[in-house]
């Protein structure tokens, strides 16, 4: 997989940074309450994710004198976006992941690790931000969970929270006219309908209906939300991937 990523970046003339695997060898206390019931907490994806984000900031992000965006690899920008205008008047912008509710001490609202934008020059003591997965008492703190302590200690930081989070399953009870009034494009509506048809064509998929949360963020980003880690059937993941690939190729072709 790493070779495929490197080769793809070479073809697209993108800088690719290989994450040193020794950063995952961190030793957690013996009392660490592993919510995933793993024999080795260091192989848990959520733990490794936090370590990678922390490494990225320590080697690049904290030293950058401009805007930094953290974005999941399965989130795609699908329309032209002026990132400076999007962030204007705020130091941090992101959205709160509903899936994180109850999974960490809730002291103050903070964005999640899927998509967050930082105006680094405007952030006080930026290096004190901690993006690691961790633990407080007997509760575990997800990636970006400790960020709430940073925001609590710096109330002067203005955060913009994206509230326009649309799960494509919501369209099950909505008409195309309603979606148009909500601001969705023709291509987006076609994707939504084709996505819902996946469940109609195979009733077996309905058992996974509430688990899959693919959708749009501010109608500017498409959140694929990986299917394999939720143990969806391989053929479902393949069909869903094909739909989204076709959608992205369509908007590129049409210049949206």
C-alpha cells in the first residue's frame, strides 16, 4: 500500500512523507482502558491516527506560518473553495463529529480530526496543542479530544463550527425539489439517489443502512466514510466506491 501511495504522489507531483513507524511504539500505562479490547493497544487504528497527526504537526504544522488543514484521506473537496474567506474572522474552523459524543470528557466544544482548519500564525502557544489519543481517569480521549483543553485555556480563540453536515440517508424521505432548495447540485442529487439505490437493489445491505454515514460537509466536501472498517460486505464497498469515483470524475469533467 505504501508503494502505491508513493507512486501515485509521484505521478501527481505531490510531496509524500513516509511516517516513521517507530512513532507507534509508544508505551501506554498498564491500566490504559483499551475500549477496543485489543491485546496490543499500539496497533489500534484510532491510536495510530492520533500519533500520525501529532507527528505531522511537530514536523510541519507547528512550523508553518500560514493556514494548515487536517483532512481525512476519504474526504474530497468537490467545489471551488476560498479557504481564506472560509476561515475569515476565525482562528480554527471544523465540525463536531456526532460519533464522538460521550467518548471523551466534554469540557468545551472542539472540532474533530476529520476536517479542521487552523490559522497557525494567529494561535497562541500552538505547540501546546495535543492531538494524541489518550486517557483521563477511566475514560479514553479520541484524536483531537485533548484540543478542548487548549481551547479552554485560550478563550480568545474564535472557532467556527460547520453545522451543514448532511448524511445522504436523509434523502430517503426527501424529494429532488427539496434537495435543490437546500442547495444541492444536479450531480450531488444524482449521487445521493444512486447511493440510496444500492440499498434498494440489495435488501441484504439494509442491515448496514444506519451504520454507513457517507455525506456532504457544507456541500463543499464529500465524506466517503470508509466502509471496510465497519465490516460491510466487500461488494457494497466496491459499488459505493465506484459511485463516488464516477461522481468526482463527472464534476471534474463539468468543471464544477
